[in-house]
């Protein structure tokens, strides 16, 4: 192995936490000017390895060579000084500050005379960065709290590039991006490669991996499995390497007997967000909602669930008109919504799993206003067993679970309410292929039980593979409906971009 062609070599890295061996002799070799994908199921050790690389954790064993020299990185500031930066999966912007202030936080240009921050130079540097990266439609002076999740993600990408690093780690960088923004990101990556900058790219989206990476390292259960050239491997082989087995019938959608109309929406309108939305979903049916980010999909289901306040139009449940003023009304009418952002809206991560599961239906578990702890534990343990949630016990902190298991906790919370209509907004975002397959299996089982499921997804294969029928939303209006037989990526995109 010619060490000169590698910007980074991580050799036999091991890391152990109480009761868990997170990494067991993992090696990673990154060539200069290449995109190197690191993939594996949640819990495979990818994040731990990256946290060691940027100094958040210290390895128990192993060696790191950077530009041919052995190094020890004590914290993220040292990593940045060395030329290593990271775009984290979890976005943590300072919402009250401007875009420019977030990008150059702690590195603000100062006025030579006054010694204060030069806002003119700050905004100018940000604008130059945006022009270089072809980021449009975002003002350097905008407050971060006014931006969408997708725009915040682009700001994080710009911030990482602004450090002039020689190695950039991108952890799920496209999880909230539109197709156009993904194209912009890929163009940025190509230009960075041309400058000799290396990219470590972590993603569960295999289509992206094949488009952008040069090499792929696969990890499983804290161990190194193999490194392959992207051009020499198939999707099926990668999945098999990640999960240690073949995933047959990945989407697992089976024909179910469609029952009566469970939910009907007539001319639903929310001023400034969407207009005249009408559709039906039947018992035993999975109805997909497609559309580009910003089309109004999430706003529609949040209004149906009572999260958006007043609206015009009518909502019918089992043929009877219902009035939903808030989330409590929706739950009473046996409608549940698993939100897009499970960490911010779906879970309280610092609480035990048991409390997260029971929080939506405490009334059922209480007597004389006191929670019946034994009943709560029994019901939660049964749901954990049914959904095959991997955890040490139901009182462990929810933030210790993998993304896939956290998503199952969200499902468990809403299944406890015994919903007739289950709305799933991006149900598999940020989780690995094995966990996705399990979520799909749960959806199929629920449909067989006669539940009506509404699913929003930005992943075309998921929409097409799991939906009995798809409605497409563009600019706050439904532009078309496709049967399972009619649904193709071309047909959906045609309606989504009218």
C-alpha cells in the first residue's frame, strides 16, 4: 500500500463503551481527491469512527495517519486546524443569529480600527462563498430560524467548505434536500474533488452512493467488512454485505383487500399553504403522497392532524363529518401522525423509551389521574416485542437507540392509541436498509389488519414499492393520481413539476 496516495489512514481502531464494543479493529483508507462512501446499518459503528476522527471520542486502540503523519486529535478544533471538517447529520444552528454569523461563528472578520465584527466583510465573505458553491435564494442576512430544514442543511455544507479543509466528512448531507439541491451538492463535491479535496460520504441512500462515490467501505456490527470500487459492485451485493444476509422482497407490499373509506378530505384549504385538497383513503390501503420538498405535503397532513389550527373544507371519518381543532381531537377520532422530524417532534430523546411510548395515551393508562406504572410497563413491553425494538430495557434513554429503533418507538407510541388512520411522514428517513425493510413489514401487517395508511416519502422507490395508490402535490394543490400500475418515477416527476 502506497501511503503517499492516502490523505487518511485509520488502522485497527477499537472503541468500547460500557457493555458495548462499538468498534473492533476497524481500518479506513481515504485517497486524495476522491469520494469514499462509508455505509452500514445503524449501529454498525460509522458515527463512532467519524467522532474519533474529529476528536469527539478517543480510540482505545489503533492509529491515525493524516497526510502520512501519525496524529492524535483531542477535540474538533484540532481536527479543523489539521484540515478535517464535518457536516453532521443532526443540525444544530444558532437560530437567532444570521446565516453569515452561523457560518463564521468564532471566526468573524474584525474591523481593524474598532476591533468589532465587520458586518460588511462578514456578509461579503458569505456572498462570495454562496457564489462559489452556487447556493441561491438564501440571504446572508436572514435569521436561521426563518429557513427551511433543507436551507439549513445547505448552510451547514457551506460552513464545512468555508474551513478550506483537505478532508470533509458528510454525514447524511441530503436527508432534507430537494432533487435540485442534491444536484447542487453533487456539483460542489465534483469541484472539491478537482481541487484534490477528499470526501467521506455517509448515506443510507444507495442510489446516491453509486452516483457520487469512487470507493465504498462497508461496516457491520462495529467491524470492517470490505472496501470495494463502486464500479465493481452491485446494489444487491452491498445490501448483503451490510446486513449479512439477502433481503428478499425488500418492499414486501402485498395486495390487500380494500375496505370502506376510512378518511375523506373535501376541499381542505389553509390560506397560503394549500388549496382545495380532496382525497379518500380506504381501510387496508396504503396511500402515497408524492411531491417535491415545499409542495405542501407535510402541511396538509399536519392540518388534518390538528397541528395547524383553523382551516376551511371538510374532513370525514367512516362517512361521518368530524371537526379537528387540535391534536387531541385527531387522537379521539383515531387518527395518528408520525411526524417527519422524529427527534424534534416525535420523541423526547432524554426520556426513557417507556415514557415516549405511553405519552400519547396516558389517559388510558391512568386511574384517578395517576399513571398505572405496571399496566404501562406491560403494554410498552408488548409493543417493544411486537415491533422488535432492540434495547436493553424499556427504561433505557431513548437517545441510546439507533435511528431505526427510534422510529419504531414513534410507531409504538401511535399504535398504542389504536388508530384507524395512520399518517407516516417520511417514515424511513435516516435509517438503514435493514430497519427500512422491518418498517415496511410493519406497514404491510397494519394494512392487513384494516388500518388506513397515508405515507409521505421523498424516496421514489419507496413510494412506488409500498403504495397502492399515489396522489401528487405541487405548489399546494393535487396535480394527479396514479394507480400502483401507473406509478413510475417519470410519471410522478411529471406531475410534481407541472
